[in-house]
């Protein structure tokens, strides 16, 4: 009896000590980041990551840094993706949730369902004196970057988005979309007015660059880089002298290293989404690989500043719902590697009236591990859509169907799906992103971290 009483007292004392230790831990200030990276694979899914990881492991003898390092070392969570009005979101509503912490209707940027306009993650960072930047291989005014730095009722209001960028003055703005910076009287412009936004940014002290060489030589503290008239090239199509996502991220780190109060950098690969819409698995894999290489730069920065750097890698929604099925093998990945161009580029090469000879040349040069079946050849030459789940354009649909059939890849559609998306986090505050959460929680966690007092 005495022994039992002593054991009970000892257990009670142990519980009290544990409670007090836990209370002390909870009472301690949470480590807060000085440097924050937000990497967004637009349209990306866990399946995309896994296919690219297998591809890298088998064909290049390396893994995927996102899965093999960040997800293993840090916190891993899932985010819901539904919008306020639809169960399947678009990038505008999804990015608004990630940047502003509220649900909104599809097509809306930075404005909540109740019509309020809360400050975004980047706007709050700017107020704190931190450097802020936006990088994308889409147009810089596209929905995802726009949601982090503007507030418009429709994602197509590009002029207003750029006006708000100018007022916010991010330290860095890199991507495509020169067309909406040029006044309407200049070749290549898609503006309806005579405003010259390039000169407007120069007037605010921006260095403006347009190619890889001038990007690496830029010396100004504020930088505007416009590397294409509209969206930038797919990685699979990119020429060696064209600017890459890796190049833009590397230069951002060079510039942002001077930020004494820290920074928040948003980096998006939009082409994961575009490849998904085209059901183009070879292009999609190369985009994930390019995205991973850019993330690796931030990871190296994190390793140098592990107590001050929060690295976040996430997505806004899945596009296409692709999966390898049936008897898929590593030989199928070998066939995928043999593809030399994107399906979008193939459509461009063949033109509106593809001939049988031109089609044969295209296949021999860029798809030589594949055989175009009779029904798909007929679809291209006679301009007959293949049918769901492939794109309605005959060339895109037929070539995608050819690759998919012969690599055991299956697509749900050419559109977005309602799948939850991954969020991987490493660094101070990473544990907040663990578990199954709403996508609005992503911004709320960042708000809390940005508003917390950081020890000097």
C-alpha cells in the first residue's frame, strides 16, 4: 500500500513537472523569421512532385529537394483549395486566400467575399521595412502575383494591378508581360491608353532589364525585369540565353542580401498549371524540376541562416488530376525524357494547316520514342478533337493522347480539380503549417509571424 502511495505521488509530481515545463515552453516567445520565401507551384500537386521525384531519381541519379529535404526536415501539411463560390477554385481566389487570409469568389484578386480589402502578406512586410519581391514565369500581372500585391474585382484588370504595383513599389518585380507596360502606340502593346509604365517605374528609381545578361548586371536597389512580351517560355522549350526561374531567383537573393530588416520573396512557377491544362506530362515534369532548382537556392540560403529563414513551398490548386496507372514502369519515364518540346510548341510549329510530311518531321525530331496511332493522325490532319480529357485543339489533344497512352499516364481533365495541395515548411514558424488546414490559414500564420516581435 505504501509503495502504491509513493508511486502515485511520484507520478503526480512527474505530471506537475511536465505541465510546468510545457507552460514555460508555451510562455516563451516563438522564434520569428527575418527572411521569408514563398514558393508557389501554380497548379501543382503531390502527384506531380512524386512523378518528378521518380524521374529525377531514375534518370538523373538525384532526388527532388522539395520532397527529400524540405518535407523530411521540416513540417508537412495539406491545404484545402475551394473558393467562396465554387468547390473548384481558380488562381485568383486561391492566391487571395494565401496572401490575404480570406475566401473570395473566383476571378477576384485581393478582395474578400465581404468586399473588404485586408493588407496582404507583402504589404504588411513592406510596412515593417522589409524588402519585398515578386517573381513569376507568367506575366507579372497574372492572378497569383497580383493577389500578393493588389486588390481588384477582376483578375483581368491589368492596368489597375500595375498601377497598384507602382504605388506599393516592391523592391523586385521579375517575369513576363511587357505588353501591358507599353503605351498603345508602341509595337506589341496591349494597353488601351498611352501610359508608359516602364518609364513610370524608371521614374521611381527602378533599373529596368529585359534579358539574362542585363539581369545579372543590374545594380539598382529596385529592379523591374520584363523578359518576354507575354508569358515566358516553357522550361522544355527555353533557349540557353533565355532567362530562367533559377536566374531570377538567384539575382533576387543577390539584391535582397542587402536588406537589413529582412525580406519576403514570392516566387511562382505558373507553367506547372499551363502544362496541366495542356495535359502535357513531359513539359510538366521539366517545370517541377526547374521549380525545384529555384527552391534549392532558397534552401542553401536557409542553411546559412537557419534560425532566421522560413522557407515555404506550396501550391494553389491541382490542374489536370494526372496519375501514372496500370503497368507504368521506369521505361515510361525514359520515353517521357525523349520528348524535346512542349505540346504548345508543337502546335506552333505545325500551324493551322499541318501536312502529313510536316507531322512526320515533327514526330521524328521531337517525339521519336512514340508512334502516332491512326486515329490520332486523322484527328490532327482533319482537325477533329480527340475528346475529353484531352485539349479541344486537335494537335494538342492528339499529341497529348499519344504520350499518355504510351506512358500509362491518365488525366482527369484539362481543368483544375478540388484536390487539397501540399505545403512544406522549414525554419522558424514552420510547425504552424503542419496538418490539414484551410488555405486561408496560410496567410494567417504569416500575419502572426510578421507581426510578432523579433529578437535582434
